C-alpha cells in the first residue's frame, strides 16, 4: 500500500481518510501540497496539484524506482499510473488509456508530457533505431502542437486551445511502433480576436520574433507583433518561453519529424498571409466596397500562390446560385467583407493546424504491421483535453467544452463502476451497488436528436431567413421549459442573475453555467464563402491546395449543407468516448491551487470547488464502499508476514490464501475482508493501517 512516506506528509491515499468528508479531504490535500507532495492516490486514480515550480521528482532515479513496480509500492506519482497502464498493456495485452482532466492551468499538458517521457524511458532497452525514431517523433510532436495550438491566456501562459488524444501503439515486446493524434475543436476565434491581456497562438509571435530578417522580408512582414491587428493585443505580454528560441526549436522539431523544406516554408507562408489579411481594411463609397491599399492584396497573392484579381474578388464578392440555377456575383457590404476576411483567416489557420496533425500522423502511423508475425498491436491512449469552463461570459466554445466534460464524466462513472464490478466478478466476490448522480440527463439535454440543444441550434441554422440568436433562444425556451437542468430569463423571471435578454443556463454536473447565446448561430454555421475555398484550391502551392480539397466544387455542386460546428464536435466527442470506453482507463485529476501561479498559495475555496466538480469525494466513497484495497496473496504475505507468528519467517499452510487468513484473524479484522480467487480484498483502510503501524513498530 501507499503509506510509505510517513504521516507528516498526510495520507497518500484519500481512501485512508478517517472519514470521507470534504473537510478531511481538503485538509489532506492542502497538507500534502504544503509539504511538496503534489500527488495523492484515490485507489488507482492520481490526484495532482500544480506545484508551479520545478520539482526534482522526474529524473532517472525516480523513473527507475517506479519501473515495473506495483501501484502501492511507491508514493503516488504520475509514473505509478503510467507504469500500471503500461503493465496492463504489456502483461495482459490490454488496450489502456490515461485520461487527464482538470481546468485550465491545472497541469494536464505537463502531466501528459511526463507520462510520455516515462513511457519513452522504460521502453526499447535494446535501443533499436526504428523504435528510437518513433519515440523521438512522438516527443517532438508536442513541441510543434504547442506552438500552433497553444496560446497565452489570462489563466495559463501556455494554454492548450485544442483537445488532444494520442494513441501510442506497441508491439508484442512492449516497444512503441507508432501512434496517432486526434485533435478536437481548435479555438480558431483566437486567430482574429483575443481577450484583453491574452495572446494569439504562439506560432505568430515565434515567427515575428524568431524568423530571420531574410524570411520576414520575403514575407513582407515587420518583426513586431504590434504592427498586426491579429497580434497587437498580445504584443506586449511575454511568456516564460522565449518566442525567438521557441521558433528555432519548432523549426528543428518540424525537420526531425520529417516535414520537407517545402512544407515548412508553406506553413510559414500561410502564417504570414493570415497576419497580412488581418491588416486588410475595406471602405465603402455608399455603392460598392473597395480594399484599402492594394499592396496587401499583391503580397497575399504572392504568399498563397494565387493571382491578385482572384484574391480581390473573393474578398469583395461572393458567388451565389439563384433559385433558378443562375450563378451570380454579389458584392459584399463592408461588414460582410470584414466577416469574410476574418472567417477566411480562421479557416486558413484551422486547416493548417489540421494538416500539421495529419502530417505528423502520416509519419507515426504504424506501417507494415503484421499481426500474425508481430502479435497483437496494443495501445495506450493519452487524453489531454480542456476541462470544465465557467467564465464571466460563456459562449459557444464553453458550451461545447462543457458538453465534452459531461460526456467524459459519464464515462468516468461508467468505467470506474465497471472496473470495480469487473474485478469483483472475476475474483468471485459479492458487492453492493452504489448509486450516485448520473449526469446522463444533462448529456441528453445537449445531444438528444430532435429535442436537445444542438438539434435546436442546427434547426435554427438551417432555417432560411433571418433567424437570430434570440429567436433561437425562444425556441429553446419553448422546447426545454420542462427540463430540470435548463432555465432562461423567461422561465426564471425572478432570478436576479438571469435578467439578461440573451442568456440561458444549464445546470451542469459541475455547477451552473450561464451562456450568452450571442454569436451562437454564426459560430455553429461556421460559414466560409465558397469563393475562398476555390481560391485556395487553385493555389499554385501544392501544400496549400492539399488543405482545400472541397474548393474543387463549383457553386452549383455545393448543394448539401455542411454539418454544423456543434454537430461535428458532437460526432468527434462521441467517437472519442467510444474509443476510450473499450480501453482500461487510468485517471489523472489535476487541480490548480491558485490563480496567481504561486507555488505556495493554496486557495481553499477554489480547490474545494474543483474537488467537488471533479467528483473526487464520490470517487473515494465508491472506492470505499467496495473494497478499498486488494492485494495478491503472495504480496500481502511478503509485506505482513512478520506481524504474525504463524507466518514468520515462513508459513507451513497449504496455501498463501490460508496463511493470509491467519494474519487477518490474528489481527481481528476477519469481518472486514473477502477472499477472492487470487487476491485479498480489504473493505476499510483502517485494517491495513493497523497492520502497517504494527509492521513499522517491529
Ligand atoms: P490548459 O487547459 O490551459 O491547457 P493545462 O492543464 O494543460 O492547462 P499546463 O499547461 O500543463 O496546464 O500547466 C500550466 C503551467 O503550470 C505550466 O506551464 C507550468 O508552468 C506549471 N506546471 C504544471 N504542472 C507542473 C509540474 N508538474 N511541475 C512544474 N510546473 C508545472
Ligand atoms: Mg494544456
């Protein structure tokens, strides 16, 4: 068991608390944080508190201490779950996954990197070159994905603005053979607009500050983020990582991964085009709209391999098919032109990001794997995805992110129970079912066909004519009036916090969130004029062209409405949950100790809130309602045989099971245990605690 550190550091497993109360939970969490013990178990779940300082606990010695050991043999650590997931994969040929959750800045991405480093460190002892190369690409991919997918926000200097699920494939030797990355909902609105004090994606600043003079000149760029509308807001703020040196690291990572020179150059051409697009202005003389300054058009056309007239045209006009099948060009209003420009910039970035992920995947995908020759190909998945978000102003993005968290919570409930029940069944133990809040009802509120919020949104987006966000809200109010987890200002007129005109509220499992419906329909439609797609498809730059296959359709061929953003997101999350559900899950629950990024401050209220919505107390209860501890008989004997005269130094009984029974009986906790086929199950931690104390006193 994990009580190896001495009690002055608190209980290393929350299951050992005298009583499962929020008070005791928080007291223990705080004590451990203050003593520099950032990890604590709940059974096999690791609870992690962001230390906000470098800890000397990730070195080679620590890796060696955890390698191949059982979970309870060492103090709690990410390496303990990593090893457990790895062992299950290797010994039992199980696909496993490690789900890392927690709010922004809680330490998910750092945890995922330590987990990957651990797996890299313990595999391929023979140093085979092809395996080393796979490991290298997997590790380097983090650097690239962070450059393009992370940004400085007010909550985290290096905040992941996309969800990431990475499968690592292993051969029968337990060595990595490849992998696959899935990315989820990149926050592309950040490309054109950031909150006060926040930055655009790191990649832009890295290019502007780290790109060579020659490169920037050829891109018609200045080396100053303040010169560009899209990077101006974050121009003054710095991050812990230096943009200039990061630029070098990213360039070199791209090369190591296997991006060609042409591909790398295309990536930066696209970034430059986006920056120039952002500075583009329009003016109207009352009749038609013009672009201010044609130089920018020439530069953009040069960077994107398109001709200047086509660039101008796609920015100022859109081609539409009339009801009669006629194709006409319709001039934009100034407002439409600005909307089109920003939508284009966002789409360019989103497709670039998706293409980069796809390109990494093409390098790491498992090739030439023959299951007959090579045995079963097993997988460890690592999920680093945005946690629950409650801001002052919550929009479409928060709605999607929080829906995703409902789905993951649902999975957590199912899997944790499933796992417990499975083990009891295998071992022939009867156990009592425990009930707790099932959030399926909230999942349904969002995703149910025809009735759920996503369906109502989609319906509003499909309706021809001027359906506004507020009209859509009215429709939601009517259809969801009876739902216990939905309210709005109309349904709750006396609620002072709901006196806004454009808000609705969902009672999430993690708390109430009030969403502003403003912009929901636009974001859900995610409209990009076909003219831009065609422009990019006709680019002479083959990399760019590859990103826009849908540009080959002519306007009359584009009949089918594309799926909406919410539906696409829902589909991707449903697929993710399916993927996770068939794997043996391991959990890392991350907690952010304070808002100041301080290594010493433990903000009680904020931490308690996170503990509550991560459902950690329920987790402890479930764990305790069953059997808190289980140990193979031989291991139990090895650890405690000195506490009983019949087993020390060796027992003479017919089986280890009988010898274990002798120890249990001698210490008087026979009513607190059950005997499985291969393991002893102990209901309350107290029993083992007594044994531990006795052992220590000897
Ligand atoms: P987001 O949801 O915004 O992406 P996150 O949960 O991924 O947030 P991280 O980026 O992993 O958060 O962590 C935020 C910062 O906290 C890191 O940049 C680092 O400074 C610090 N940090 C997190 N974990 C550790 C750790 N184990 N040791 C030292 N510092 C850490
Ligand atoms: Mg992150």
